[in-house]
């Protein structure tokens, strides 16, 4: 385990965003800029997942949600998709002891069924191994789509109505929220997207309703602790109104 970094004096430790979500974009462009293959770009991105998880934990962030593979990413070449899943298996295994030691719990959003059996197995093992950890939750969105999550929640509610366990008039925001993949993490405070694209790309559509959004031009493999600190400083300078008046 690395030595903890000195705290950034610009950050108010009393107002750390409880839930940060990150759209980790720009691995491909990073690779291109460095004259490397796309898979090397994803590898640099995977290494950074651990770095930023540690930085968030040290800052006292309670939940970190990471967009690792969308339901739309299947449209990439088979070669790239296969190499991404192999990489995820490798990194989940490589870091599982460290995740355990740092008391981080891994959670998953999406559908693990369509993944290669080995990758799904490695991820399930890590979910099981870390399930009682308490310091921080890391929610990996893998084979995840925000619209699909809402469709799945609607189906569950319909099933409950059909079974006579829920009345139609009891379908409220709270009831829908209770049927999201991870209902305990239904509110994102800060959404960061790297690599300069001003898009949500079907990520946590319900949960980001009142999130502060920060788009940085930095590519994901270059998004280091100091970039994270900059984002938190910017977040803390904003005035969150949740639709009301201050
Ligand atoms: C977007 O970059 C990134 C992805 C589609 C994959 C993200 C995956 C990782 C960072 C690895 C995750 C590993 C673990 C262990 C969770 P891009 O390929 O779209 O980049 P580009 O837009 O520059 O081409």
C-alpha cells in the first residue's frame, strides 16, 4: 500500500461529495497520442481505476461509480471487446487483495450474464469477497445502460402489480428508485466525464438528476489525483439548489 498523500489545502474536508460517478473516456485517444495500440490505452485506463479509487477513499468519498462497459460498447470490434474483458479479469484479480485490505466493497450495475464466463466469474468472486467491507463502495457499471436500468425497474414494478403486491397508485418515485440496480446509491453528487465530450452516454440517468457535472479535457489515463482534486474544488465552489432557491 502506498503512503497516503498530503491533503489538498484547497479542499474543504467537511463538504466532500458523497457519491462521485465517472465516465472514463479517452483511452483510445490516449493510445493514439502515445503511438500505442487501443488495448494499451485501456490498460493505462485500468491502472488508473485503482489510483482514483484510492484517492477517493483517502478523501472520504463514500461511493464511486465507474462506467466501464456500456450496453452500446458491444458495437466495437470483437477484438477490442475481448481484450477489454480479458483486461478486466486481470485487473480485478490483481487488485482484489488490495481492495480487500482497504475495506472497499465492489458492487455491480448492469447484466453480468452476457459477459465471457471467466470475466463474470472473476467479478462475482470479488463481489462476494468484498461484500462485508465498509470504507467505500465502488460500483462498476459493466454491460450497463441507464435506459435499460429504468426498463428493468419498470418491469419489476409491473410484476409486483401483477402479483397483487403493489397498487398502481403506489408507483411513486420512491418505488421506482427502490427497484434500481443499486437503490442504496440512487443519488450522484458529482459526475465527471473525461476527454472533453459533453455527453451523458446513457449513464445513471435517474441518479444524476441533480448531480453537478464536470467535463474535463483530460483523457482518462491522465486523470490523476490532482485532476480529481481540481474537480472537487470546482464542485465545492458551486451552489447546489436542487430546483429551489438558496
Ligand atoms: C472509453 O475510452 C473507455 C472504455 C469504453 C472502457 C473503459 C474501461 C476501462 C477504463 C478499464 C476498466 C477496468 C476495470 C478493472 C474496471 P474510449 O475507448 O472510448 O476512448 P476514445 O473515445 O478515445 O476512443
